[in-house]
């Protein structure tokens, strides 16, 4: 992007480009979904505080894994790909158009940063825990919540360590329980006659020759399979039957999330959707299909909230990408395919919040950072993320 001056064309600064992206999202949402500019409103969020209310309060975070460019989402030419977010979710939400990710743009490390409120620097392709305490550890320790109250449903490669850190005073036994649906499927498929499920088990399109070893190996898979019946009230036969029908790994993840909601009713539930990452394969049609599927699945999770008596009226849901993708014009980039350059299009994303305590139909374009999510959740739920680097988002409190 370029700016015109008396001396000719000057390349726009990163801040200028980010602000332009934010304004274009804001204007598009105002025209397409009728959202009004939040700066025109006075007063704080209608979020209700109090001890009795806090006990019922629930949070669901959905990370739009892999990111998607505005051209295929929140721009006029992309609106056909996100009908559920545009027509159903955005009008009920507070929408932030200018969310910056200043960290490493890898899926596991970026998700770990979202979950800790700190820009983590761990190896994106290693099965290691975050260095800093996770939101799940803060939540459980400060509020004395049991393990059944915090869950993560995530893709398999590397994400098995996302639930808890090794930070002093937190760490093992204090975090979220992690369900890896594809890891369950891999263990269940062995000797079941399910057939070749490799298309579902693969989730690392950028570096397909490297897959982090899952801690515990096959033994860990056996333990997780044993939890299907006791935790989810889901038999192995039922799980395999559904696995045969899924169109994508994310379909399977949302199926597990709905079972968790029904059987465990956790107060903190984190879902990482990952199908969009197929963009790394270079197939534009598959990338767009994944965006459309992710849009639909976000709508399905929200509908599950509305039809579950434990969640309806008590739940705040957040939807946000971990980061974006390369701009078409960026030298060394690959457009929709990758996020390698670290350009501003890869770092400038958005966030949607809807549900309990959230003002509906409002859009804000002031800059916030992805690490602001954890301290915001802390202020909402009543725990202290004391080591987080972010700041609470005042428009939600």
C-alpha cells in the first residue's frame, strides 16, 4: 500500500496499513450488518458483576485457526463465505476490527500466546508446554475450580501441551483437560476396520514431514479413549460411527465440544478450529471451503449455547483468528497460502465477542492486542492473570 505526497509515492507505514485494514472492516460491517461505531456510545459494558452471577458465568473461546484474509471474509468480495458470522453473529456482537499479534506467527505458539496473555517464544513444532501460566491455570487456582471445569479441544500436532504450563506455582495438575479428537480417532481406528483416516489425521500442511511426538504415545491414546464413556457418555462405537461421517477434522472437534457441553458443562471451554490451515497446500478452493465450514461451525457452537439451559444467558463467546495471512503484494509472501513474512496483513486481525454482558451491534476500531484476551477473561470471571502482558479490554468490562 502506498501514500501520495508532494514528492511522489511513499510506502505506507505498518501503522497506516493496519489502520486502513481496520477502517475497511469497520465500514464493511456497518454497511453489511448494521453495526454502529462504539466510540459514539457512552458508558461501560452492561456486564453484570457479583458473586452469585460469577458462579454461573461461562466463557467459550473459538480460535479461527490459521487466519483468513479480508478478501475472503470481512470485505465485500468475501461476504458470501461468512454468512453466519455476518448475518447472525456480528449483529449480536461487539466487534473489534484492529487486533494486533506482535508475536511469532506459528499456530501452536500463537495459540499458546492467546492462552497465556504473553507472546510465547517456544518452538512452534515441538510438543512443549507454554512457559507462562495459562488462562486455565489462573482460572482454576484463583477460583478453586475442579479439572472438569476447564477443557481444550484442539488439533493433535503439538497441542496436547496447551492446557497447562510448567510455571512455578501453577503447572501440572492445575490446567485444562485437553481432548485431541484426531488423536482419539487415530487410536480408535487401529484394528477397528474404520479404514484410511490419514486425511483427517494430517494437520500440519506447512511442514508435513515433521510431526511432534505426542507425549505418552499410544498409551496416552488408550487413556483418552477410556474417557469417552466415563466423561462424555460416548461409546467407542458411537464415536467411530460419527467419525465416518465427518467432512473435516473441525467437524469432529465441534461434535466433541457439544458432547462436553452436554455432559460436563465446563465454565471455560476453548476450541481451536484448524481446517483453514489447508491454505498451506496451495489449493485456493480448499482454503475457501474451509472458511465457509469454519463460519458454519462457529454458528453451530453459538446455537448450542442458545439451546443448552446451562449456557444460555450465562455465556460470553469469543471468536478470533490466531493471526492473518500474507498480503498478495508483499515481496517474499505467498498471499493466501502462507504467513511467513510477518507483514502487517499477517498481524492485523479481528475479534468478535457476543453473549452475556456484551453490547450488541457495536464495532470498535481502536488498536488492541491478542494478549489482551486473557486479562479480559480474568476481569470477567474474577481471577487474576498476574503474569500476563496484556491489558483488560475496557469496552467489555
